[in-house]
C-alpha cells in the first residue's frame, strides 16, 4: 500500500512538473509573440483563445461519452480501469489546461477589445461560468469513477452530453451576432 501511494505521489509530481513546464513554454511563447510581433499580438491571442476553446469543448463533449461506456463496465475490471485512465488523462492533460488558457485569454480579449462592456459580453461570460461549472461536475464524476464510487446511469450521461452543445451554440451566437 505504501509503495502504491509513493508511486501515485511520484506520478502526481511528474504530472505537476510537466504541467509547469508546459505552462512556462506557453508563457514564453506569448511573451515572444508580444516582443516579436506587437502589431499582430491580439490576433495571435484570438487564435490561441479559439484553439483553447475548441480543445476544451472537445473534452466537454467526449467525457460524457466515456462515462456512458464506463457505466456499463464492471467496477474493478480491466475495461473499467482503462476508462479511468482515459478519463483522468482527458481531464488533466487536455480539458483543465484548455479551460484555463481559454479563460485567461478570453478575459484578456474582453478587457482589451471591449473594456468588459456590453450586455452580450456579460451574458457570454455568465454562460462560460455555467460551462466551467459543468466542467467541474465532470471532474467530480472522474473522481467517482476512479474509486468505483457511486455512478449515474448511462442515460443521465447521454442527457448531460447535450449541455455543452447548447451552451456552445448560445456563446457563439452572442460573440458573432452581439444581439444586445
């Protein structure tokens, strides 16, 4: 048991180190763009924001599908353990970093271009807060599946899979049309 904890601890430490390195590389990239291409810096930020949002949305749409299949797997089985690893990697390697980058760059763009003014922008930010709550709901479920805890039904996860789609449509309409 102690060996497992040490292994889990060292795996967690390596994951945190990789995340710190990736974050440092990203900050260096953004700083380099600011220094080397100041005239097109905001365009680069928009591009990175869009990539981060797409990456985050992919995870938000895929994770509930993994839960549907994981729900059907026998707890403790090889298949269940495989889903656990897939879910944790999706959450920690793609979804969390993408969400953080999308938030940071999105807030920069809201401040830089709009000064945080506009009803459409406030509505968009509110919907992104709801999307972030949904993200955390999925993260909690990843933890539950990892310990073979209480599981929701496959039907529940199929219905939950619709939430990010509806939110995404509303957010895109707000950003493009700016109706108010």
